[in-house]
C-alpha cells in the first residue's frame, strides 16, 4: 500500500515562525519518503540543535533529535550498526559548519551511506539571530550590532574537499526540485550532502525569499523579477562522475567549486556532483568483516535464551595462557 | 636463600624493547609455574625517554608491586643511574661492563631534580659522577654488582651463528639481560626458551637468534656469579591453567564475550590499547552449541557460518566516539567507547544525552594523572568525582570500578548488562595501573557468564504495552522507571528522542507536571538498581569481618592492599578491607553496616583529596578516620600499604598520610 503524505506527519504542534524556510524542507522530506514508499519504521531522521533540529518531531519516522553539531556521528553510528536503516541527518549551518564542522569534514572521508541535509540561512535563529558561519563578511543582518566580521565558509566547496560523493544545493522555496534532490540523495550509494538555502524571515533580512526571487531587480523590459536562483539541470549540467579517473575528478571538482562559489546574482541550485565510483564505508568494512552486511552489529545474536554468550573467546584466552 | 620470591626490574630507553623483555621474563616465570605481576612505567614519548618494568614473582598469586627491586637487570647506563640506589640490600645489579665510565651529565633525559639529588648523594659519599660511582655506592649498600660484557658476548654469538651483523643488534641485549638474570637465579633455561618461542611465534630465525644469545648470557653469568646470589627461582609443577594478561586485554575480552559489537574510540593513552586489541581480534568465533535452542538447526548453522564480529570505529574526536556509540546502541548493538580523562571531558555532553534518552552505552574510563593533560602515562584515581558528577542537570548513571584484571574482565560484562537492563550510561572506571600491568591468574571461568539485554520489545507485544494506547510510548511511565525499548527499525515501534525534556513519546515538553513525572521516572532507576543488583557485584569485604580496623578503597590499590593484608597477618596485625566496586549508586546501607563495626577506618586512594571517602561521607554520614593518599603518578606498592597501616594502627599517626614512593 502506497504511503500517503499524512502517514508521515505527526500531531506535534509546529512552532517555527510563519514563513520559515524550514517548512519547505520538511514538506520536501515528507514528500520524498512518501514517493519512495519508505515505511516509517525503516527510516530514522537525526537532527542537530536549533530550529531545524526540531524537524524529527514533525515527521512520523524514528526521530532522533541529538546535540548541537553532533548529528553526523549519531547518524553514522546508527547506520553502521544497522545498514538496513534509511538514515537522514538534518542540521543547521551553525551545526554543520561551526560547532560540528569537524564531524562534517570527517564524515565526508568515510562515505557512509547516509543523506545529510544542511539548512543554510546565515543566522543562528533560535538564539536571536547571531551570524552563522555561512554569512558573508560585511553583511549586517537585522539583529547584528555591526557588520559580520568573519568570512563565510562555503558548504559546497567544503563538502567537495571533504570527500562527499553527492553534493547538491537546494532552495527551500523550490520544493519540487528539493524533493527530487532528497530522493536522489537517499538513493545515492554513499554520503550525500544537500545544502539548502532556507531564508530566516525573522532574523536574516538580507537573504530573503524576495532577494532569492530577485524582487529587487526587475527586468527593465518586462518589469518581471529576475530570480537569483536557477536550476542547473535546466542548463544541461551533468553532475555525474563516470570513469572516476584523476582527470575527470579534477575537472569536476573545479566545476563544483565554481558552482558552489556562485552566491551572488546567479545562484545555481541542483545536483552538482555525484560519484558512485568510490566504495562506501560499509563496503570497506565488509571487506574486513565478511559477515558485516549479512549480520551487522545490531542484528547479531549475542546470547542464547538463558543469556549464555555465543562468542567463543577460548582461543584468545589460550593465546594468553602460559602453561 | 630466598626461593621463588623476587622483584625484578629492567629498564632502558623507550623503543629499545624493554616491554618485550619484561613480558618475556614474566611469561617464562608463568610457564615455570610461578605467578607474576608486572608493572610498566613509561613517559609520554615514543623513543628515547627512560622506561622501566618491574616484575614481581611469587609462588602464590600476587597483585601488586613492591617498592624496591631485588635484582636490577640493565644494559644501558641510565637505568643503572636511576635505579641502582633503590635495590634491596643483598640484591643484585646486572650491568654492561662497557658503560662503567658513562657520566651522569652524559644522560640528557635525566631530569634536573634527579641529577641534583644524585650529585648531592655522590658528593656526600665522595664518589665520582658516573655509572662507576653509582655502582660503588650500591656496593657499599650491600648490593652485588655483576658486570656483563654484552658486546663481547654478542660478537661471540655472531661468529657461532655465522651472522656477523648480529653484533650490531643491540636489541638482543634485552633477551641477554633476561637470560643473565635467569643464570643468576639458576632458573631453568628451558622455560626461557619456551617463552621465546611463544613470544616470537612463527618467526623461527628470530627465535633461534634469541635463544643463542640468551644461552650465552645465561652460561656466562651462571658459571661466573650464581653461587654468590641468594635469590633463586625454581620451576613449580602445576596442573592449573593460567593466563598472563594486562587490564586492557582483560577488559577487551570481557567486551567480546559480553556481546559488545560496536566499539568507538579516539586514540588516547592509556585507553587505546584496548581498542587496538579489539580491532586485532574483531572477527569472533561463534559457538552455537552454547545456545540452549541449538535444536534449531537452521539458525545454528547460520550463526556458525556467518560468525560474529565487532565493528571498531576510530572517530575524529571523543564527542564523535560517544555519540556514534549511542547511535549504534539505538540501532540495537551493544556499544561501548573507551577513553581517558581528557577524552571523557569531550564525552560529557553525549553521556548526558544518553542519560535523558535512556540509552544503554558503556564508557570504559581509563584514569590517568590529571588535571588537564596531566601525566598521560602515569597512574591516578583522580576522576571519581568527575565521573560521578559530569554533565549538566541530574540523570542516573552507574559507575563500576574494577580492582584487578580479573574484575576488569567480569565487570566489562556487567557493564553491558546494567546498561541494557537499566537503560542508562555505565562508566566502567579503570586506571593506568590496571590497564598496563600484567598479571598471572588462574584461567577465567566462562561458565557463569550471562548476558541480560533488558526489556527490548518488538512486533506483537507492542500494542499491549501502553495500556490502551494504540501507539508505542518509548518513555512509558512505569513503577520501576524502566520502559521497554524498541530498536530503530522495529515495525510499530517508532519513537522520538531529544536532549530536551520530553513526554512519553519522546517529544519535547516544558510542561511542569510531565517534567516532574519524567525526572522521577528516570531517577527511580537508581532505586531499582539498588534493590536488584546483587551486593557481591557492588562491594567486597576482604578478610575477617570482625577486625577492628577496616581499610576502604576502590580500583587498583586493591592489589597492594590484599598483598599487604597477607604480610600484616604474618606480623599479627589483622585488618579487613572494604572494596567498593559500585561507586554509583553507592551501596550505602551495606557500607554503613561494615564501617559502623570498625574501631578504626582507613581510606586508601590514589588521589589528593580522598574522593571516595568524601563520597561515602556524603552518602552515609560516616567520616573515615584516616586517609592514605598518593598522587605522584606512581602506583601504590604493597610495602607502602604495610608501612602506613602499621603507623596508623600502632601510633594513631596523622589524619592524612601521603605516599611518595616511585621513580
């Protein structure tokens, strides 16, 4: 029986601000899971802290609202113990690029088969609008006392440097494209990173929905807004790595970095990079532990009905035995 | 003549094989039917700094070091300079005759304080500042000095074997020092040969080289010096199967048999040895015959064919280590992480999260000298209060402290059982002494080990759980505070977790009524534990219940205390010893009943402020009379315990006694 969107909703009151970009991401995740017909118990949504961290409570799947910055190690631990779970990690830009940046970088080099969704709004909303690591130098959003004194981290180029094998940028008001990106990210074999431009209507009065939509720059000829965001797939861009040889990788890396850096009047959104030529962490583990994929840690029976352990350590003890 | 009782010491620069030779010595003694206890002391350094290893040998089981060696085996100058003056009267020093003229100032790794003390000592005795001077001082103290021409013996062996390069192999001096000791002790050379074969298993060339140089040193010393040395080791016939192992191995073995299937870690001294051992042995042999339902042929064959394994995950930091272990535990694997103090600092937020979300996770905590980076490779029990109180707010945790390698093994199993039964973080407190000391034990008995996975629910019984409700409640309010849990992926068992206060489903709440009920539910588990866990897993009273004097301690000082009690008995001083194994929840009532019987109580701990004594006073109102503490980074020895007990029993000496022995 196909899942309905309502099957993925909970009755928890959603306390995000009206007009929050988070709603677009929430809808896109629920639509993706429904379209993929992933039953709620097969999915675990992990999150960090902040407004976006509340997202699991609104989704009717296993929902693990973790600590600030730590969403990835939680998600990776759960996935590696049971690779049959569909694991989605969600967190804000402060979570992923600030307090959890070390985890974000190190997750990239492992390539565990999870989908990491990062909400990028340039501010720490829940603590009243401080600058986040993705806010550009010199910008002064509403609640800052002066212009931002730090340079911004670019999530896309950092993801590229860290080794993510699927890198995309979405926009929370383009739910249709976002849903497709999330579906692809879940289906991707390896670590998928989706950075989502997601305006904070309360604290980021610069990178607003209107700004992304180009309401401030109308075509003199037609009088229509000229949106800053555009879908890259509509420009015939091919994100895939085909052979995986060094030349191809280098060229693609440059393209992705260049796309990632376009955050001004032309902001490409869509899938920038997809590389399935690199083995996942689970596959690497399976090379060492032949039973791993069949009986991963969470599925191993460790004892009999009376609690008797099944592991036989007598050979190890004999190695230490001196008689 | 002193038979089969010896304290032997070997030292040298780190990276030159000191550990291997000490383990060789210990293995050989164990193979010869004796019990050994070896303590390793080393700097936080890869190569060059001085390390030493003390191996105590006895005919009965022993658990602790003594302060002074009977026989010091050396092949470098620094070991002579640092340790010669501590050798017991009538003891011996084996040294390299080619190094007699090395001056104290030639040793760049001697600390200023050590150098100054030695120079003062030598000047007062009008001796030169060299190996010769030190040896002469020892000789005057009644210590026998045995010169060995290591270089000449190596050259001889090289020509016998037709291996001219061998004479450059200074690493061989390790084995020669062990063999020379055996010659002096007139111990059977064949046990050394079997220990060499065991140590270099499968490398026949290396075995032959070691045996040859070993024999040459053995013969040289035995012929020339043995008759004058009063300590002897003799083979003892025994049918008993024995293991010779370190605490980090014992803990890892306990984890393997106890069902641990995910271990996470970030490298740190002295904890990572355990993870290394697990990773080296991560593919498990499964014995399906152990299963009571082995009649289920299909299942049995499946298990046998697919085996088991432990996923050992090295993370980017300790924050990731604990949170990944928690993630794995949510999926259903028995999960643990191992660390030391600095790593535990980073784990605190994760542990609090596991506390509020009632996740079973085991933290194996190897204490070392603090604060901050402190003394990374030295011992201390300075983190009891930290383990007890770390984390914002209040949540239940179990803290278990092992006193020897055998307890490390069984407590590793207990830790997982408690974690899953009571759904909370368990801290298994170990320290550097236990981690890095090696001891002989009768083979561990595996027959009584049981795994208790606690209340895990799935499928058909899910709907009955929540009294009429159709949906599963992860944090259902219950009498004993324990709510049956589901594992991620269980159909019908969807739940939510959050570090925020939550309702029975796991959704965020700030409602004051639910808050109180949820706090009460979680904290109730401490009472449940207090009622359920057998007292013998929580404390042990060693010795005669009726003794007037009671020693109270925890963790690794157990060894020195037990050994000291034996020695004191011989001097007609009788004390008993209350060993606290479960630090939290503390078995207060039993502690009160033991301590209120004692006329005098003495706490012994390796920290500055007598942390356990403080915790006992807080929990029971009983103030322990005397505190014996040690915080110089070196382990407590049997004789230090003996001396302090005698002082305190006979003279009612000060309230606080600080132990300072150790180099």
